[in-house]
């Protein structure tokens, strides 16, 4: 009996020592950033999210190669009340495009592909649309004319973030079934996620490694981004991950995370502290052959066939704010939103990562920049404009007699989508079945209907 009690006490003691050691190691390794009048004003900007019962954000301010301030606000995991910190791991959505662009640029530097190669050299299943071929350069600069895959998966009842996932092979097949382009390659700029998804597939096929592993070996490891990766395994355990959320209409929040293997246009998870290394690399390149030419390639803006220079380069967009030149990108991925705003001539960047879909990272990033660059701006702040997230008004539906609606009932197959649509007259209206969910079809003309 005594032996048993001693064993238990030793086990408890060992557990206590372990717990204390663990907590001390966390405290010792956690970076503490100096508090100043400026940082207090940053905290004021994020005060509405500095709670213990709601999602929030992490912010980082980088100056001359160092983090001058980083802080978390709100909760990373509402189930357990875990706070967001600068080391919380969050999705960054379309900012991921920069890392696929860099992967492509490294392969080009190695002579393994050219930006002017026809994408069918690597993706032979893609159709030959005739005329000018679609090149890797078209994909990089959003001038390919390829249809948006997010729209296509909506049409087959698999919207992003739904319970119906899709795989990389399924998306390649879906895009290869499209019989037409939205416009001729090079004709104009039209932002689309399809191009960067296909670029990731090209990285995989050219390198012989999964695009996620190629980026790990050629970008994240060389830069010391130890908590950054392409999240292409939906079952992976990610330490310090902040879960994504969206507001409920009746109040509170719902879990809203993307479980998908698809990467390229999105997929990177990272931290504020890791992102510093990526920001620094734009000034002093450590990737590929280590030359400045690789960054110059990343900064090469696209052009249309008519000669119009685009603001979009390789996964980065150039612009200006209050008279100062900027470079960066925004991102969203279901329950996550993010903003990367760099002022290259001032060597200052602001990064905002949020686990709340309704958060406004672009607005907050600019407000933080207003504080740190107050004496350097040459123009006044623009009037604040909240992004209008409402949909444009739909046209009024037409009134069709029941006999005409019944003529549309039946099963219809789309070759481009490889999907069967079932239409039936139910509850006094024409309805469509999308994977077990019946939605009303509203008539907008003789043979035009809409839903959703």
C-alpha cells in the first residue's frame, strides 16, 4: 500500500516537474516585443478583437529586417480558449500564390522550364483551344482566360469549404473538360485561382516532388520558416494552429475551416514570426542561386498582348498608398483572411493574419501603416470605405405557367462538368437537385434559370 502511494507520488512529482519545465521553456522562448506609444495605438486599433471569447487576429510590423512589434488578439481555439499569439499558425489564402510563383521562378532559373512554354508541355490533358497557346507566363499574370475553378465547383454542388471536397486530380480533370476559354490568352487580365492551382501541378510534374515538398525544400527550409508549409494533408496535426471561424446569423461563431489537399492558389499556413523571413528575402535573396535576379523575376509585371502593363507580377501586386509605393497581396480561405502590405522604399511591412472570415485585414494593415509612416506620407488618408459584401440585386424572375415549367423536368448531363442535373416540379416550382439538396430555380427568360 505504501509502495503504491509512493509510486503515485513520484509519478505526480515527475508530472509536476515536467509541467513546470514545459511552462518555463515556453516562457523562456516566447519573444517579448518592446511596448511604446506606437504599439499602444496599434493595440487600440485591435481592441474590439482583444477578447477571450471571439476569434481575432495577429499583427506584425517589420522594419529594416526585424520585428518591431507583433501581437495577438482574440482566440485561436474557442473550444479551449487558447489565445492568438504571433506564433499562432493561420492560413493566408491567396498570399500563397507568392510561394508557388517562387517555386516556378526557381525551376526556370534551373533551366527546367521557361515562362513562355505552352502549359500543354506539362499538362497534356488540357485542351488545345486553337490560336495562341496558353503559357506559364499567362498563368502567372492571370491573363490565360481559363475559367475560375471555384465557380465550376459551385456548379457541381461542391462549393469551397463544403462537406463535399475535391482533389487535385478531380480539379485537373474538371478544368481539362472546359471546351472554351473566357477570352483569348493574353487578351486581358482577369484574376483567377485556376492558373495558380495549375502552376502547382506543373511544379509537381517538372520537379518530381509534390509542390508542397518542393516549396519546403527550396523555400521554407532555406529561409528558416519552421512553422510554415503548404497544408495539403487535411488530416495533419498542426501545432499551434488557429482554427477558422465565421459569424453566425443568430450571433456567435461557427467553425469554418477548409479541409482540402488543393494548393497553389492557396494552402500556405504560417505565423507572423515566420513571415518576417519571407519579407526579408525580397531585399536580400537567399533562395535558388542566391542572386537578385530571382527577385527581379518575381517583380516582373505582366503585360497584355496590347502592351498594357499590369500591376500584377508573380503572386505580388504593386500599387501605392498615400503617395508611397507598395507591394503585397491579400488572401482569404473560408474562415481565414490575411493581408501583406510592404512599403519597399521605407523597408516597412505590416502583416495581418485573422481566423475570422468577416475581419478586414486590409483596412487594419493600412491603419497600422498610418501610425508608423505618419511623417513620410505625401498624401492624406483616403476616406474609409467599408467593402460592400452584398450581392448586386438580381433581376425580377419571370412568371411561367406550370405547363412550361414541367417541360424542363428531367435529368440533364453536362459534359464539361461531368455532372447530371435533376430537375423536377415540386411544391409548385421548378427545382434542381444538387447532391441531395433541392433548390428552387427562378425563371429569368424562356430558357434561363437561376438559383442560390
